[in-house]
C-alpha cells in the first residue's frame, strides 16, 4: 500500500547531494535568482540547496500535495531567518501557473523534480493524480487506445510550466526522464514557445533514485527566442562532454541534428509499408512451444490441436539476438481483421474448443481495440502477415540490424507486436531491401533519427522515413532498385506504383489522386539545405493512372 502511494505520487525525494550539485552548477554558470519556485517540493531538497547556493535570493515558494512533507519543510525553514518562505500544501493541477508566475518579479528560477509516473500506471492504481484532460497532446482515438497517448505526468507538468513561463525571462531546471525532457521540448518547439539555451545533463538514476531509467537534469531558459530549435546533451551535470545535439526538423525530433542534415536526402518516401507484428494480448494462451506434435502453452498445458491456425513466431529478442529459427508458435485466429472466427469451429474443432476453454483470458483483454470485434480476434494482421518473405527489425533493442525472414516448416514466419517489418514477394527482393537497410549510410541515417534510450527506439514512424530508392542511389544500385522497388508494397491494400522516370512528367496534379496529393506535397516541399532534393519517384495509385509514354 505504502509502495503504491509512493508510485502514485512519484514520491522519490532527491538526495541533497544531487540537488546541491545541481544548484552549484547553475550558480557557476551564471544563475542568480531573486525568486526560487519548487512546484512539487516534497521535503524541500531543492529549496534547501538553493538557500545554500544563492545567498541573494529573497523569496522561496514550495508546493506539494503531501501535507506531512509541507508541514515538515515549513518547520525546518522557520529556523532560518532573513528570507521569505512560502510553503503550501497544493495540488499542482489546481494551481493557475500563468497567473502565479506572471505575478513574480526579478530573476526567476523554477527548479525541482516532478513525479515520474505515467498516466497508464496511475490508471492501474485507479489514481486521480492526473490533469483533468489527459489526452493533452491531441492524439487521435486509435493512438489513445493503443497506448501512444501514454505520458508521464511530469511531461504534463513541465509543459504547463513552460507555457506559463515562456513570455518572461526565467530558468527552468528539472530532473526528469530523458524521454520526458525531449517530449516537453518538442511541445515547446512545435508551439513556438520562447525557449532557448536548452541542455540535458545525464544523471545516474540508479544511483540516486534506484530507478533503471535514463534521466537527466533538463535546463531551459524562457523568454528568449532562438533561431534553431535544438538542445545539447552532456554526459553529466557540467558543460564539459557533449554527447549530441538533438532538435526538431519538420514536426519531428531527430536524435543527432548535424548527422541528420548531412543525410537528410534519405528522408523521403516509404517504398514499403512498415508494419508491426501480431497483437493478441494473451501470450499465455496464444503462444506455444512445440514438443513432438503437441503444442505447450504459456501455462504449461500440453495441447493436441490442429496445426492449421499455428504459425512460427519470432519476437524482438529473437530478432535482436539473431535467433532466426523459430522456437515458438502463435495461434492466428484470423487472416484479416474482418474474418469471422466462428469458422474455426468447423475447420479446426479442437482449436475452437481450446479457445472456448480459455475464453476467460481472451474475453477479458483490457484493450478496447477488441471491443465490437469477433470473439478471439487478434490485431495487426492482413495479407502482409502471410507473405513468404519479410525484412524485420526489433523495435525494443538498441541493435538496429535488419534480418531477412522466410518460412519455417512451410509456413510464413510471423512476429509479435514489438517487431517491425516489411513484406516481400521473393527472397531476392527481401535480401536486396535488407542490404540497403543494413548499409552504413542507412544505419547512420537511422542513428541520426532514433533515440536509442527510448523504451521503443525503432518505430514505424521512423522506418517510414527511409527512402530506399535514395539509399540505393547512394550505393549505386539503381538497377536492382528499379527491378525490386517498382513492385514494392505488393501486399498493401492500396497498391502503389513507383515511377522512376524523370520527375517533370509526373508533376501534373490532374493525374495524381487526392490520396497521393499530400504525399506529393510533402515530397515537393522545398528543403532548406539540400539543393538536389526533389523526389526521385512519385507514388501514383496503380488503377487510376495512365503512365505517360
Ligand atoms: C520526485 S518527488 C520530488 C520531491 C522534491 N521535489 C525533491 O526533489 O526531493 C515528487 C513530489 O511530487 C509530489 N506530488 C505528486 N503529485 C503531486 C501533485 N499533483 N501536486 C503537487 N505535488 C505532487 C509528491 O508528493 C513528491 O513529493
């Protein structure tokens, strides 16, 4: 219970040693606040450290939801004279930050360590420690349902503070996960908030908070306008060792902005549609190992079932570690999302009986994507799942190597939903695409985009940015590109045709469907730093278009 409360309120107090190191660093780099605010002050580690570091600060404000902490901090501060301490028990989400912060004058330092807890963890705890509107990043319904709308409440808090602070000169210095720092900056940059001199200073979260997560001190100055939206990452709480510079291009963050700019012509058309593997949310009953002819499920039941609905399965760990001969099998109850699962009862009665026996696990799957779908439905399947050849990568590992995957025991190998893949029609095509993807140039491009400390570094969104035609151009493999990429995406619902001829012929918008127009617009939008940046190919829907001679 106590542990759950700690999680709910992200209640991990900062050791004074760390807060003192941070305040000394800020002081040594020119901060000299007249007012300090610690929005979720707890026992006041940062208030205490700023009192020591900044003798000229006259006002200290501290707020926390925990009455005991506030009372204890108030008692301790009463013994210190000559300065003004305003310590109150308040819920962050109920404070009008714009009103409060705009009323403060003088040099302002907002410092602290907001709670590191995600809204989904709070959901499991049935906690109300959340802002009123949780879909604040405006994710669409599907993203919200599939967890893309998951966020740390500290992200929400940082954004609120930045929105309130940005019209005035101030320094924000907060401990948070590095992923949270990036998301808060992304929001500030995309919303043109006045932020600048942004830096992340990595800390050892294991040592200070016993947390296995990448974390940092995020420093942002507000009330300044910087030409380029970028932030510098340093190895520790200093400006000595710079690791990288990330920033935003278009609407997305890139992990290494200089490297990205060097390779940005590869950022283009996704010739294939990248997919995630199968989602079923019931591994213990849907995934099996095999012993002889029997399938053994995750609760160690030996199941004598028809093999019709079983497919060899690879997971992220298999792909990342090069274990490409499947040892697991997954029960795929559908070939496409609209399939009626009841047919299993006649085509494979033992399998149907097994599913009914385990209906309690399957019917209780929490995700609402299964609502209003046939019973025992799965997700992330289509014609592409059953293609004979694929090129796949693990979404979860720092390893960015792609693998060619074929069939096993005469069945196409499938992946779980932590993997990303493209479907190919032949082994030659898969090997060619895989060579391009594993080439140095493509790997460098991926590394410039991907934050490998993220929970899921390699995403469909990132992979969709790789223009394989341009990679092939760089590697002087245009002939094979013409052969294979013209037929790429053959497993997609709307099959595109890639035209490799001179670009001028195809810019007549009358022959381009409405659906493709946005893509063409994206392709032809001028880029700032690259001159030869017009698209090497356009996608035109196969059925509708006559290709000019
Ligand atoms: C990671 S601790 C940091 C405490 C302190 N700032 C420090 O650095 O030691 C997070 C603090 O946020 C407080 N907190 C959690 N939810 C809050 C909310 N909605 N409003 C105000 N404080 C909250 C917790 O009580 C806890 O003291």
